[in-house]
C-alpha cells in the first residue's frame, strides 16, 4: 500500500526553525495544467522516494516572468523577478530544483542579473584565490563581493518585511558594504568566473556597480573620463584620428573596400 505524501511548504519549515535540503520550484504550467501536474506529482514522489528533504513555496510562488520577458514586457518581467528574488532571499534559499525547462533557464541565466546570484555561492573562495588583483595586495575579493551583496539583500528584505515597501535605512551596498577601491581594482579578466564551481558571475555585480558609479554618481577617475571622451570623439580609447585606423595596412597588399 502506498503512503500518502505530504508536500511541505517553506513557510512550514520556517515556522519550525528548519531548512529543507532543496526548494522545489514548481512553475505555472506544472501548477495549473492537468498534464503538467502529472509531472509535478511524479517529481515530488521521486524526491520523497530518495528521502530528500524538500519544500515548495506553495501560494508564495509566482510566475518567474518568463512569458512577459519573451513577449517584450521587460517591466512586468522585472517586477515578477524582483518579487520572487525577495521571497527566495527571505528564506535564505541556496539550492533549488525545477522540472520546468523555462523556469530552469530564467532562474539560472536571467535572475542573476537582478541580484539572484549571491545565494548560489558556496563560499569556497576559489574566485578570490585566482583573482590577480587580490594576489597583488589590492582590496578586491570576489568572494567578499558576493557575501556583501547577499548580506545587504538580507538586510533590505528584512527591513521591508518589518516596515513596508518604503523602508529606508540610509545605507547602500556601495560605500557601506563595498568600497569604490574594491570595484576599481578589478581588471575584468574573468578568472573568478572561470574558477567558480557553480557558474556564478561575480564580475557581473562588479560591472553593475561600476555602471552605477559612472552613470549615477559620476564618480570616475580623470583617466577614465579621458578615455570616455576619446571613444566618443575618435572611436578609440587613444588620441588618434579615425582616418588613421587603416594606416597599419599601408605597406601591405590589402584592398580597401572602396577599391
């Protein structure tokens, strides 16, 4: 005789002060479509049979935003994604599985751009071990960047839960957690990305913070401002005329397009 399987929710685990081994992200089709429901039930049975401690979000789960993104509504996608990321971060989710290929793709490949990468970090430190900036005594540690991002998200999430969506604590990820010196020390060599065993991209966070510093704070160095100006005026980071770009071929028998 088969025993009835009770599928627990993250809220139930949290109420007991416990954490499951993995979160099972169900997805929309797997929740509502009659044929897809069979896959969901079978997947839950497999997890139960393997004696894996798992939970679902239940009614706290919402669409990943994938249909909206693919249809061109980026605003709706980001609204859905940020809501889901807040829920995941609130529970401290570090391991997640799904039977939906669309959910898998967007959770793994799209959500990290919105700050969903830090909770995948295993804190192994390989990214920092291979970082040339760190090895030469610079302040940069890709592992610290990931941990600071996670800690700040947790802090903001708890503040919003307690005080509402207008919560502000006068602190920012940049300056209060991560110093500008850390961000500018990065050479963007991607060694940290290559070394990560779970395919996290610490460089993405670093570049996003740089964009904020350049576009919002206007806090760049004089050298960078000179480079920006030269790219804008000359189409190159150096002070050369665009008309000189093909000079390298003067002594070669290479035909130029107008010829």
